[in-house]
C-alpha cells in the first residue's frame, strides 16, 4: 500500500505565495508520474500540474507562469510552488501519484486566497 501525505495549505492574501508538498510512503517499488489536482466548492476536480519521474511537466492554462511543480525522487516527494495567487485558486488541492501500477490520492489540503 502507498500513502500520500500533503502539507503546506492555508490562508494567503491575493498575490501571495504558498508551497505545497506531498510525500509518498509505503511499499513503493515503482513511482511514476505525480501531480496536483484541485476542487473548488460546487466544481469538478481539475488538473493543476503533473510531472513525470524524468521531470517533464504539464500545467493547466489557468496556472501557467504562476505555479511550478517539481519533485525529489530520492524523497518520493512532489512540490507545488504557487505564486501570484488569486481568489479563484481557492480550492482543496489533492496530490496524485502513479505507483506500483496503481493510482493513489492524498487526503487533500485546503488553500484559501482571500484578503
């Protein structure tokens, strides 16, 4: 079994920054793509960013130029640096990982952008 534990959410003012972390643990023999999704109240969960084990990244158009995804393969950890945050970025952010040929999700961390 693989566990994903997120941290780093919170309340931030518009134009502020936050960094989310997600650490994978457990019986991992293969950790492939990792990513972040988010779900705002009343909306469907949407992709934010993904990164392969080799560092290839993809971003949603709404966060390009503001968010940066990265990973530390030695620590089985993925990060999401979020800059120039907007109120519309408010959501629960979920970590996602392909590990041992299965898909795993974290429990989610709340990000609120408000003055």
